[in-house]
């Protein structure tokens, strides 16, 4: 069967190229922005999501994970006494200054965990043994931060807050979202290196005993331990994500750019398809005269939209792939699970179909006299 | 093919008015016509006399404001918008002054796409399109785009397209208007043969006095009124 839609599209190559460029541009914007957004969303709570704690106990009024406030570690002992608590661990997060070999300083976030229990330890080890952080001022950092931290290999020494530290390992997948690299070390080392007073902790991580629910134990801790906030891990993860996504406007800004991509793509495609329809109006009129129904005409426009969307999506994805590889070399994380790619494809098809509405409206109202004008 | 005396198209006091009130324009007034198969009929008249409107009424592209249009005794003027395409598809072939070919399609595809609309599929449509183009003498130009064809060749493609699906009625709107006199005459002869040899009704709007001798009947229209 002869496809007028396909023939018309490929016949007018310049217009087709403009339409594809518009769709591809929209696809790239949406893909990259969504990818950054998802990575961002996953990153802001990456440490929370990778501990095996069920409950987080924090200082009262904490806004999010990254801005932890110290409180007395005596709370740890109170928490341990609460029925339903299998174990409780101190966990420290504190800012510090990392000295690079060039002499400059980078702000870092020290993460202190117990190397005996390994609760809150890094999970994806590239080099070294994370239990080695028990040694005096031994630290791990994420390979994505290598350049920022001065390309220090395992065994190299530098300073945090003017205290000498030794790189004992490299990890992967724990890149800080807020641009201050995480430096993993033991709780004891972190306390020494940071400005957190001794006898304090920043978090208490809790594992719920078998037979208890996290909500139930959370309530008991809230009732028993004063002047702290208590969250289940999913709650704390969401609170942190919401803070960065909504309160700071960062996530909204990323989504807004993706939405703009969608709008720009829709406008470009709608304009292209509408102009094409207008220029081919006489052909549509002729088709109508020779017996095509309105649905036959709609099918042509819809087929054009679908061809545009499929090829535009493919071109957009190719460009996005190149862009993502380039971003990854710059250690910008992008997360694009298959369902999201399928979702973007669906969105592209919807965008192109929606762009056809004006054209469909136009052909519905073709004046039959049009076909008789020479 | 219909028998030579069968009425295939009939207008019964058909009128068409555009607009309303004081700005209303009566383009066709009270026209009654009985048109038989096998006839080659010309419609002539000055610009704005109602030729195109009458052709559109006959081609089921417009509904009359009053009166009726019958195609093979089926009253089509009261059919709704969804059912009219069927009548045009099954019964009527159009030929336009400006050819109205699809520029992105080859001559063969132009005919094939019409056959597709009329229910022909795949190889069957392609084979039938080849036959029709051969019938109008374009066997060597089938794979050319309209932009590569001469005016006469384009109009032959349009004739082949009008014949797709074997309609009994051919409506032609000044088909020689954009052709030189020799080519115009050739096209007119083809159309005459479609009427006389194949038994179709060919109804043609024309201004061209050089070809009127070929017509079986010449109708004149002026201010929407028809006279023989």
C-alpha cells in the first residue's frame, strides 16, 4: 500500500530534517534532564539507602541528611534500651577541609562509621579494604572525585582540617550530590578530624529486631528518647530528597528544563506538521474528492506524526547517548533505567500526536472547492 | 459497465446558496438534469456562473440547499458526511484542471494510492495501476514524478487515476485548460472514448471552443441557471 505520509515526509527533505531536529532536540533535553534528575534524586539519599539501618535518629529539627547536627552520644545508649532495637550504631557526618597537593582546599564531608560492624561503610570498593579505616586517620574517597581531591593514589598522604590523613582505598558510587566529596573513615577518626566535640554523634542508626515493625520501634524511640527526631530509612531518604528537590528548587529546575524541552519539541513539531498540512491541503482535498474519508486523512497525519516520533526519538537517543558519555567523563551522573527510556518514547509519540491536532482540525474543514482551483 | 441509456446522475431542482440574508449568493438555481451513461457532455459558462458549484453538487462534494441529487437512483444529497465518501469512491472519478497529482508520488503510485482507497491491495493495486496507465499511453513514464512529466502526461495520469476503480461517472473540470491545443484535443478524445467506447458518463466543464465539436451535448450555465 502506498504511504502518502511517508512519501510526503521523505519528499520534502528539508522540512523533514527540521522536524526531526526539533523532536531530537526535545528528546535530548528531556532525556538528559530526566537522567540528571533521577541520578540527582538517587544521589542525595545514596548513603541513607546503602546502610542497612531501619531507623535514623537525628538531632531535633534536622532538615536533611547532609546538614547533620551533633548531639550527645548518650542518646545511643537510651536508644539501645528501647524494646525492639536489635542494635544501634553511631554514625558521623561532618564537613572538613581537604588539602590538595597543589595547596588549595576542598570542602569535604567526612563519613564516620564503625569498621567492626561495617554499618554505614562504603559498599562498592575499587581499591583497598574498608576495614582498614580503623587505622589512624585512614580514609577512602570516591573515584569520581579523584581530580578534585588532587589525584592522590592509595598510600598518598594529605591533610583534613590540618590533620594528616592517608588514602587507604578508593570506592565507587558514593558521590556526594552537594559537591563536597564524601570521605569515608572510622567514626573515631572522623571525630578526631572534624570539629564535632567528643562525646557527640551526628546520627544513630538502628536495626529493628525480628518481629518488630520499623514504625512501631520508631514510635517507641520517639516516646522514650527526648530531643531527637526519628525516621524510618525510607522516611529519612524521602525527607532528604524532598529537601533538595523541592525546598531548594533544584529538582524543580531540572524538571522545568525537561518540560521546556517537551514544550519546545511540541511547538516545533506542531508547526512543522501544520505547515506541511497547509502546503499539502490541496492534496488532502483531492484525496477527499476521490473518496477518502476524514479518517483516511487523519491516518495520513497520524502516520506522519508517528514516523516523525520514531525517527526523531532514535536520533534524539543517539545524540543523548553521546552527550551522556561526555557528561560521564566529567563524572556527572545520569540515571536512565529502561522504563524511563520507554516513558520518554511514549512521551515523544504523544508529543507528535498532540502536535497533529491542529492539522487534523485543518483537514476536517477543507473547502471542497479548493480542489477545483488551478 | 452500465447500458447506454441508463440514467446515472440526476439533479432534481437542485439549488445551492452560499451565505445567508442579504449577503446570500445563489450559485446554482433550480437545476434539473438527467444524465445518461455513454454520454460526453460539456458544461460551458462565464466565470462565476456556477459551473464549479454544479460540478461539486454532481460530485457529492457539496449538498444542495434545496432539491436533490441522485447517483444511480440513490438520493445522495441527504446522505451524511460519513457516507458520502463511499459514493465518490465507488461511482465517481474526478479530473482537475490543475491535475492535482501528489507530487511526492510517481505516476504509478498516484494511481495506486487511489486504488488503495477503493479497496485494492498490494500487487493487485499495482497491476491495475499499470493497466490504467498503459491504457492512457503512459507505459514508459510510470516511474516518473509529476515534476518530470509534461502537462499532457500529467493529465493522462489524472485520467488514469479517475478511472481507478472503474467508476461510471467522470467529472472533469476544464481538463484542457492548462494544455496546448494539440494535447488538449488528445485528452478530450480520450475522454470522449471513455464515454462512447466504455459507456461512462463523462461530464466536462470547458471554455475551449476548439473541442466543443466532440461533445454529444453542450449545456450552458449563467447566473446559476442551466440551459441546453
